[in-house]
C-alpha cells in the first residue's frame, strides 16, 4: 500500500515514471533525429549542382545514347539526371553547371518534333549563360544538305550566350561507330573513369525470308513488296508497334537500312513493306534490291530489331488515334492498327494517300475488315493519280477540320508515317494551320504528335 501523503514515496514514484518515459522515448527520438538528418541530406543532394543529360530524338537513337551517357556518369559516381530537351527551362540553363546535349536533326536542319518548342521558345532568346559548361553530340545524315543542322545551331546559340564548350562538337553520320566512340572517350575523360558500360548495338541475327509478294501490280510507281521473316533459331523476340528493324544487305553490310515493322509479335513473324528503290542508272538500292529481287524465299537475311520509343503508343495506348501516312508508310500505321485490334481499342482514324486506288491500295482487304468490324470508324483516302487534279493525304485534312479538332480535344494522339519530302511537311503545315502551330508543338511536347518519316 502506497501512502499518497508521503512526499518521499511520491518523489520516488514520479522519478521512476520519468525514467521509464525517457527509456521509451529514446528510440523515437533517435528515429526522429535520423529522419531529420536524412531529409537534410536529401535537400542538400537536391541542391547539389549535378549534371544534366538532355536529348532531342526523332527515331530514338539520341535518346538511347543519352541513356547510355547517363549510365556512364552514374557509374563514375557523378549525380546526373536525364531529360528531354523540351523539358529544359530557362532556369535550368541558367543554373546548371554542366549539360551534355545529344540531339538529332530532322529533315533539312530542323529540330526533332519534341524539341521544336525549345527551338522556338528558348533558342530565339538572348539568355546569358556564363556558368554553363556543355558538350554537343549531333546526329545526322550526310545525304541531307544541312547535315547536323540542329546540333550545329544549338552549339552556336550556346556559344553566343557565353557558355563554355567542354570539347568540340562531335557529329555522327548515320550512327557511325567511330564518332560515337569519340563521344564515349571524351565522356570517360570527363567522368574520370575507363570502366564505362558496353555501348555496342546488338549483333545482327539470321532471319529466314518466309514470304514475299508484290502488292502493287500494274502501278505507275516502283514495285512495293510485303515481306515476312522469322528467326532461324525459332525464338521470336519481343517488340512493340512502332519499332523498327535494321537490315544489313550483303553488298554493303556496314550500312544497315531501317524499315518500320508492320506486324505485332502475336502475328508470329516480322512483316515489312519495302519499296524497290531504283536509281537513275537503273540499278537498285543495296537493301531494297536484296530484299525485293535478289534474296529468294527461304534465304537468310541479316536483321536486328530496334526500339523506336518516339513512335510507340506508350501513354497513348488508351487514347483515340489519328493515323496519317502515304506509300510504304502504311507499314508503321498497320502495326499500330493491329496492336489496337488486339487490345480492343476501336477509336481509330486512318488517313492514307497513294497513287491509284486500283493498284496502290495496300492491305485493302484488311482495312475493309477493320471497317466492317468497327475497328476503324474513320477512313479517308487520297489518290494522286486518279482524276485530273492531284490529291494528296494532306489535302484531306481541311475538309475534316471540325472532326480533327474534336478528336484532339477528346485527347487523341496523331501518328504520321511515310515520306519526308512532300507528305510529312505538307501534313505538318496542314495540322499547324488547322490546330495552330503553338498547339501542335505542345502536342509534340506531350508525346501526342509523333512521326516516323524518311
């Protein structure tokens, strides 16, 4: 029995409770101090200068190299973050100490689609950047007059803003390995490591040409063939609609040719649509001549798959889809339509152009089946050689302006596949006229306007 009126007993009891309370609180206090220290460390890390690896990609090559660049920096213990060029703000440029730019050029010197807003919004400004150190890897194709035009323009603009180059711009012609190796070497010097990850592309594998048939008998245009290939080892690799294959022709294996995949893995084979390229002297293209004329069914084709994230569905898989293309560009669009059919997505609208309906309506029966089943509620066709007036796929858009705006307002994504000359520029201009250039650039920045053009 405790006597509550005994001061000594009361003091001893209170002391015991205080000691017990402190013992119980000690772990909580230690955890609280640890959390505060962790939060302070995270805040300090967030304020650390770090590096930025910024990329602008049209077919995915610059993005892939940017990811490899980031991996090299992190391996060396250098804090860095990866971002698309369109995500860079004025503040990022002004506050960053080091940015590595990996950018491709679209067409004759233009920025890739996703970087168009950056080019018009940022590169038109006078923006002093005295603390910025940078490097540029410019990807391009020497067959174009304005080779690496966007990479060169970006490099020049950065110099004009007072930024300092870490080393001279490196230009890459058609993914040439020596130039990529030069970038990797410079990067290793900057990072202070020679233990960089392997950047080599996957090896080509043997694929059997299982089927080939011409789709445009009697056409005024060059012959176009549907091809089906299967791996010799029987193991079909995974890919997504929008991805590409690279074919190494025997006559020039060092210069692979890329083609859009017209099928999905559920089809069991890689389908391609290849137009025979005929030069002025009557000779054929190295890759198209081999695939369309020289290789016999059953022969082996050296091929590898390449992810093309800029033309995949990804976040657009659940959106309405507007597909626009011409000629052999129907290949990439067919891949998406087959993927959509398999996923039960029926809000699809195809706008397609070719020469003559009688001869150049590729995959006519398949498109008719999609229409009948409700898989393709929207279909508009243009034939440039039927009738007196030439009519191209871009000419279809003004008459469908209201429908186009409604679909876009409802969240639709726009995918364009086909020839760079004429069609891609014409479609882009028509869309900009109908939707507004700023709105179209914003769609590109959101990944809702994507192009696979050649």
